[in-house]
């Protein structure tokens, strides 16, 4: 399957060129956005020639090209360039909720919840692979931060008012899918590693408290979980701009909904999602979309 991406917002093109498009000195290496996706996917999948490795590589390409999964800025900027520009702990990945709406602004619009959970699982696998590439040993209590951007954009495409109970209920369902998919991804990572990773007791407790199937908890306990935390919703303005200028967290669309929804609605949305998120959700107050063209210090001249 050939994966292609389409930019639909000029800010996204500028974000790509400013932060994530690979240049080696004066030589442009990423000739297209597909080139960027391929170098990141190839780096994370490694030189695996197995069927599983090939499937992982293709799954990443599809998720990237559909703007469903955005990885840590440092991974996007340096993966496959000959430089490992990220640590082996505290890595970020975000799922773009807007990209999981099919048939937007129609009577047939729906949110693809199953695909969302599967992509959360893929996000953990991607960050686990990135951590394995980074220098040093994997910390015993490492933290991953799998989060969400574009939530308000998803509601808009579904024609659901951000400040409605329907939006909060759907937000809670999306949070549950994020937590469940991330936990399954951690279980798969532990099973694949097969190195006797210690079980993350806090994650096991969360799985039981959140009412996930009992066999998930059993598999998690048997496999051992290599991570102490999986889900965190933080503001990711650069990744949001790159993903065709969606909202950078779970707050309302600043230019449209802040005037009517305000911070009370954002706080209500935060409360709806918090039971499914391992870390306290960061501030979700309205912020305008704008492009900060300063490059991250880790990017260097590449």
C-alpha cells in the first residue's frame, strides 16, 4: 500500500519546513513529506526483514500519512539522519483525534474508535522502538506520554458543540480508548522484549480501576510492564500545526469556541478525560493558533 499525505493548511507546510524537514548543511534531504515519513518509519522499524517488521513499518507509514499519529518533535527531526536526537525516557506521541472522523459534516459522520485504540497501541510500539535506539539503558521506571491533539476539531467535524454533554461523553470514550490501546501496546512491548521487565504496579492498578477486561490485567502482570506511565495530555502546538493546524491539546478551538465555551467548558472536558489519563492533564485554556518559527535547540543545523 502506497501511503501519501496532503497538506491542507499553509501553516503545516511552514511547520514541516521549519522543524522537521531534514537538511544536511545546504543539501535538502527530505524532498517531500513522504520522504520524512519514510525515514522515520525506516529508522524505527530498523533493518527487520521479518513479516512483523514489515507490518510495523507499513503501519507507521499509514498512520503518519493520514495525520493520525505524530511522534516526538525530536524523533521527527532527527530519526534516520545519522543522529539520535532524543533521550530514552519521557518521549511524546500524540493521536490527532480529528483524523479519526469519517464522513465529517454529514449525517453519516462518525468517530473511528477502534482505529483510534489501535493507533494508541502503535504509538507505544513506536516510542518503545525509539527508546531502544537511544543511548543508554532503558530506565526501570521510564515514562511515555501518549496524548491527544485535535479533539475540538473532531467535535467540529462531527457537528457536536464543544460545550455539550455529548462532547464530554465522547471525550471520555476517546480517553478510554487511549488508555486501553496504550496499555495493550505496553503489554506487547514487554512480551516482545521478553527480558523479565518488572511490572508497573501503578499501571496494573489503573487497569483494574478503569474496568478493563480482566484478561488484560492478567496479561500485563504476566508480561511485566516496562513503563511506569503511558498517557499524558499536554499542549503540543508544533505538532498540532504540523498536523494541518489542529488544536494542540483537548481545549476548544480558540478562534471559534473560546467566546462561547470559555474555560469552564475546557475544565469540564478535562474532568471527563482525566480518569483515563495517567498524569494530571495540563492547562486546557484557550490559546490562539500561531506559528513560533524558532527551531528547537536539539535540531541544530540539520
